[in-house]
């Protein structure tokens, strides 16, 4: 209930709940008082000539069940959070339950992770049990973006190749997982010039990787690239891992390939976020996960989990 926009919603939920229980009690009292509406204990309604609606009291078992329902409901609302933002006498919450279960699981797994904590990633990558744990951590936390095969998709890096925006050493991978990354390509079309200048630069970028391009346009775009783009991507277009600037000389395109895709990037810019996992995973888990991610691009030096 902590996501209410204001305390008024909490009061509203609590009032509706309490009035609902009171309404059930009132209904029970009214129904329990049988009133004879005719001398033959009927309501006076007759259908099909001889089908008479009687005014009999409710069955006792039904009455008992109804009362128990109200009593149990009242006990539940007293002990557990059900009246708006009221915590309840037991102070139970789904978050607290989740945290307790995570702490219990962490305590159970601590001896296992402690065994791997001192081992370098290169050695862990050869340990089948450690890689099985790493694979499970990856499936549970990383596949939503990078895919179950870790090959990523448009906008999400492929982790099985050797192309790394911020570096592919085990230490850099652990750093990325722990603190996350925020990569930003600013919209620089205005600095480049007019639409033709932007397309010229796009063709020059394509030429760096030997991709199909317009040679005349690429030649015209070289000077603009050197003056504006080289600050991040380097004079040769090989990128800069210190700031996450991609290498433009290979044929790996994170956000789409071709002149139009590059023009769109230069014109509109792009911001990508890799969320930090330090609040979700322990340092020991990240160490094992980092070793697993490292192993994906070093198959010859690792085992298959």
C-alpha cells in the first residue's frame, strides 16, 4: 500500500473494508429475524398455482459459516496489512517476507560462494559447478535483455563475441554488473552541418568497417568526422572503452546497420542504460556471474555448464 498517491486512498480502502464487514453483520441480523408475512409462514408469493415461497429462517450451518467468515476477516485485518497502509499487529509485509527468504537463501549458499570468492575468473571458468551457478544467475537476472543465448539483440550487446564497450576483462565485467553503465551518444547533427553533411559522415563511418558505402560522400565526410566524432571514437574510429564509445571499424552494430541507421543516431542521439545489480546480488554472486559472462567469449578457456 506504500505506492498510494496520497494518504486519502489509504483511508478510503480502510473505510470500504470496515463498512463491508459491518454491512455483512447488519445483513446477518436482518436475515436472522424471520417475519411471518402470511398465516402459512409464506411470503404470500405463489407461482404456477401451487409453488409457494416460504419465509423459513436461514440454515444454522450457513449462519455459523457466515459468522466465522466475518470473525476470521476481522482477525486477519488486525494481524496483517489490509486496512489501507496499516501495517497490522504482526508487521508482516511481502517485502519483509521476500527479504527474509533472500537472507535465508543467502545464508545457505554462503559457504558455496565463499569457496569461489578467492578464485580468479579464469580459474572459475574451468569449474563446471561454478559455471552452472553462474549460468543460473545469468538466466534469472540477465536474459531479459541479453537473451538466453547471451547474443543480445538490437540495443542490447552480444556477450559471446569479443566486442566490449567498456572492456571485457573479468574486472571490467564485474564493475559493469555491480555499478551498471549509462552510455550516451549526443545528438550532434547541428554540429555536423546540414543533412548532406550528416549523410557524408554516415558514409565515412561505413567506410571505416569496409561496409558498402558511397566513396565520394565518405571522402567528403572525413573532415567532419575528424573534427567532431573523433573526440569520442578516436581519429581512426576505434572507439574508447574509457567512456564506452564503440569501435566503428568492426562490423558490429548495436543499434542497426546502414546509412539510415547512422544518420538517425547522429541526428537523434541515443542513451542506453545497463542497471546496477549491486542491490540485487551479493559481491560473491557477481564474482561468479562475472566469470560466467567472461567465459561466454572465451569458450576455449572454459567449460560448458
